[in-house]
C-alpha cells in the first residue's frame, strides 16, 4: 500500500504528539501529517509513478498552511481534526493533479477531500466528547510552509509507513512545464 502525505514541521509535531499518543491508535504507525492521497495499491513498474510525482512537484509551489483550533468529525467515525484555515485550496488542486496519469484510476471513486491533521480517533461519541472536554484549553495556532510531500509505503496494515520517495514542490513562474512551453514559443 502507498499513500501521499505532507509531513509537519518539528515544532508542530512536538505540540501534537502527546495528544496523538493519547487519542490516536495510529500514532505509532504514521507521524502527524496532512493526507493528500489516501492509501492505494500500485502494481507494475514504480518508475512511471515516480516520474508523475516529480512532474506534479515541478508545477506546484510550496503551500502556506495555517491551523487554528480543532473540530470534531462524527459522520461515519469519530475523529478530532485540526482543519486548514489557509492552504486548503492549494492542497485540493495538488491532489487533483496527483490523481491523474498513473493515479487516474483513484479519481473515479474520489470522495470529497477536506485537508486536515487527525488529532484523535474514537470508538464512540462518548469517548469523543470526553476528549473534547479534556482538550478544551488546547488551542492550536500554527503557520508553516509545506515544501515537499512524501510517498509512503507499507506491506501490511499493522506496519509503520516508510518513506519511498520525497516529492519537492518546486513550481515557480518558470517551473519545468512553463520553461518547455516558453521554449516552444520562442
């Protein structure tokens, strides 16, 4: 299985880890992150995927992210999230571009995407309510830049995720696709 995520800066990881260890049973499997593409299977040669990720990274600039507060998700499971106040649209556009080419099949069953950081997962609404009361004084206010994504891999669902490839977000006015376009015009 693979997934594509944006890892967080160390100061935010340090602030979140005590709460994640307490409230997220997956805290030992994956560090705090923003999921860009959920878990997926990929078969065949991995090179086309690596090339696709590199091309997409060349077309997207680093993303400025702001987090303020947390919210509860209660639709199908019970979770506490840190929602993105700034950067949400950029992550959505990045995800849309990633889910083309060798990952195009993932867009077919695509659900609504809402970028966030998971703070906790709970078995019941009562557990969620207890955590919300305990976190009443926790007010997350962070601003940071996301300059890369990571393609993570694991063989079994109980294993920790391992970095397979880092994808730099390098889009500028003259990123590679724009350089090619400019060269064709001149």
